[in-house]
């Protein structure tokens, strides 16, 4: 692993974002902007989804965070997130197909903190 001043560094892939922590009672919209992954003549297709898994902690039903279906506006896919268990960090994976039949993926990490 990489180190700076004797400390471990967490190196995130370019297509992964760290979201601000949220409380279990908060409802947020998470956006995934695919603009940097699209070719100049390419656009997002109509197939897009978000899958949630547990990165750290325990939650038997991580998909319960998803509220409703994804929506798309231009190069941005949005998913409403609700609930979650305090102390758990979730990974959200957004995938979509493009007009060139390519599948693009962006990920995000979301920590749940006590109310």
C-alpha cells in the first residue's frame, strides 16, 4: 500500500466517489455523472441501475437503501437513498449502457452515522 509521512493512503479509483455521511433517518439523492466516461458522440442509454452492497459492517438487506428507481438526466443518473444502519459503510454501484452499447460503471461509498 502507498504511504505518506508513515501513514497508509487510501487510493480510490478515478470512477469512485466518497459521499458525505448520512443519518439513518435522512433521505438523499445520490448522483453519478458519466460525462468523463462518454465519447463525444456517445450518450447514456435507457438502461441504468444502482446496486448496494456492504463495504464494512453488517446489514442483511443493503438493497433496502434504494428508494424507487433510478432516473437519468443527460449524463447524470440519480438514485434516492433512505435508511441504512449506523456504523455501516455501503458501496453503491451505478451501471448504465450507452448509445454505443458500452456498459459504464461508477461507484460510491456511503457511511451511515447515528442520528
